[in-house]
C-alpha cells in the first residue's frame, strides 16, 4: 500500500480576490435592462444588491480586489483549507495520474459557499442593511448565508427549492439552527410563487423559481437586499480564494495541474478553483485543461444555447448573457440540488465561447458510484454535487492508466455529504435513476430570450 501523505494548508491567506474579467481578451457581455435592453450599470443594481457587490459585478478593470480585513479575519477561522494528495484513490484506480483535491468541506457549514456569504453579509452590514434574502437548492448556500448573517446580526430569509426542502430536512434544519426563516419554494407568500402554483399546484420548484421569490421579497421589504450564491461575477470573484490557496499549495507539492476539474451548477466553485490557474493560461501560456462537470439532467453548457436570458423563472432579474436551457426549464428531481440551475454565469459562458474551458455531463448513477469509491478510499463522504467532479476525475485517471501518462489532476471537493446520507441510501437501494431530457425539453420557445 502506498504511504498516504497529506499536504498541510499554507499559513498565508490571500489578501486579494482575483478578477479574471480584467484579464480576459474578450470580456463578458454586460447584463441588460429587460425593458430597454441597455447595459446595466452598478447603480442600477443598488436596489437589489449591496453597493459594493454591485460595483464588483461590473468591474472589468481591476485585476486584484482587496479582501476587507474583517472578512479575512473570519476566513481565518477555517482557511486556508487543505490540499490533499488522494493516494488511496490513485491506488484503487491503479493509475499513474497524480490526483489532488482541495477540501472545501472543512468550513463551518461544510462547503465552499461561505467564501462568498461572509463578504456579502459584511457589505450589507457595513451599508446599514438589516434584512437579507436568498434562494438555495440543496441548502449549502442557504446554510452559509444563514451563518454569515448570524455573524453580522442580520435577519435572513431563505427560499429553498421545495424538492430539496423535502429531500434534505437536515439541511433545512441547519439553516434554522443559524436563525434563518426557511420557506419551501414555490410558496404562497409571493406573487411569483402564487402564479406558479396556480398553474401547477404540485410544482417541485427550481432555483429559478426560488430566485424569483427571494428577489420579490427583497424588493418589497424595507431595508432588505438580495444575495446570490452562484452565477454572477461578484460571487465568482469571492470564490477565487480557493484557487489562490491551491496554487501555493501545489508549489509546496512541487507540481502544477495539467487538468482542473469542478462540478458545475451556476459556476461558483468551478470559478473558485479554476480562475486563478487560468490566469497563467491567459498570461503565461500554461496549457492546462479546465473541465466543468454538470448533470445530464441539467446540461446548460453541453446542450444549452448562448443567449440573454433571465436568471429566474418570473423574469425579475436583469437579462444575463449565459448558456441556458431557458428560465422556465424544470430540471429533473436529482439529489444534486445545487446543480439544478438552468443557466451558467456570464464569465464562464464567455470563457466557453473563447474555448478556454470544456464541459461534460455525467449521470446521477455514475456520480454516486464515484462518490462511494471516494468515500471508501479517502474517508470523506462527498456531497452529491461534488460527486460529479469526482466521477470526471476517475474517468481521466482511467485514461491515464490506459495511456501510461502521468498527468496531475486537481479537483475541488466543494462540500461534504454527511447530511445527504439519505441520497446514498437510495442509491445503494437501487431506487435512483438517470435523467436525460429530450431536445424538446431544452430551451422551449420564449419571446423574452434574446439569442446572440
């Protein structure tokens, strides 16, 4: 048996976030006002987001954006996170590949989502906001925001996709432990929710639906702002602490990744691990592959179209330039709730158009098989979302076994699955299935989608 070696985390926290927009040769297209179709400016977003998050959203000039001292102090409670060489997984696969994973599951909430929840809550508190609202799928983002709001004394209201609200009661419980008000979406508490339930009383919800309800609540509640856990540029910015740390840790290992892999819902954890390494591809000519892994049931990057689309079902958000399946797309009831989103973020979508990255889609059964193998070799039960990244890593490691190539593969373990044991139980009981939507199900005709 190979000796197992863990790389200790570095002691130096990043002082700045990396803004890849500033170094992209072809910048992401701007958000558009859905009424005028004119580009959105930062001040147009002030009624919805904190002012600082709004400015970060449209910043295509500054390569490095300073992390506030108070945010860095709170980061230091759990960062830097470990980078681990997965020797046991390598041995089980009999592969010459060197497999590393960045373990974001060690945060207080068990996932990478806290990296953006803390600064977003901080900016709201600093600007005198008292109430914050958001949506969540599997519950990782909702839990992170609930905890961050408790740190800063903010009231937090979370709309959780109804399917996940029922599938994952302990994630709902975690949010409530941290003091959040949690409502299954669609609900009867908003106009958007009522409209959806009037048409379909048994609607299981989607992230697009939950976003509509959260945005409506933010717009109608005094001194309240909306916060987002993925998709938009300022969220991707905050997550770059992951890759910036991993870069220094890979240096300690004396290696550099040939391939960087992450699961993909809206793009937050993929951006976090990939963008800091991608800057060396942009500036230094490094030939690294970047692979986003999405579920076959919600394949916006692999089967969607690039268009201006709404980020939510009711059409409350600005129009976002994204690879999309259509904002009214209803994804299948898979357990990887964080990946059940119809669109990809503007930066990632532009990087796909620029051929700077790749995307694959993987079925639910293959992803859970990979998760079990990882748990039984590395001793960590991964979240259903992270299982997708592990499944692609296993595919790549098997290719190395066949070719004899000694590639270095780095993937992001975005969160643990200790609250998802029910999903593993269903998989081991053979009651789960794969879902593959037909072409007719993807991006149905709509007058409010602007094809580019």
